[in-house]
């Protein structure tokens, strides 16, 4: 399983529904994530930083592969509850260290 960070932007209608009926969004997302063999690690409400005012859903998920992660985020976009969505692979520090070691042991270490 690999980690992924997702960030989305709810539509005004979705925010309206959440205000009317507050709920733990991570619980609401679980069935759709599990459909693609993923699991919720943690969910957050993020302050918007991409020029959009307000707050956005986001969090860390695990999926078995990139195709599963992409399938989930596209299905979420297709649902109409988000006006935007993105998912980013997130490497553990150990995986980052392994990548650095591979570079250091290759013939061409970036010209340094």
C-alpha cells in the first residue's frame, strides 16, 4: 500500500448540506475509498491556500497502486460534490532515503 495526500474543494451546495447536517466526512468517504481497495489514514479540514477562500477537505489515504488512487479521485470528481480535486503520491521518509541512496549509487548523480 502507498500513501496519497488528497485535497478537494467542495461546491457551495455540498457545504450547504454539511452545514445543515454536520457529519464526519471521513466516515462518509470510507465506502468510496474502500471500493478501490483503499483506506483512510487521516482526514482534515484545510484552510484554502490556492486562491480560494474558505476551507477544503483533505487528508492522507492508502491505496494499493496509482491506478486505484486515480480511479477514486476521478470518481469523487464525477460525483459532483467537489468543484476541484487533486491527489498526490506521498513517500515515507524511508522511501525518500531509498531514492537518495539510489541516486548516490548511480553513475550519474545529477552532475554534482
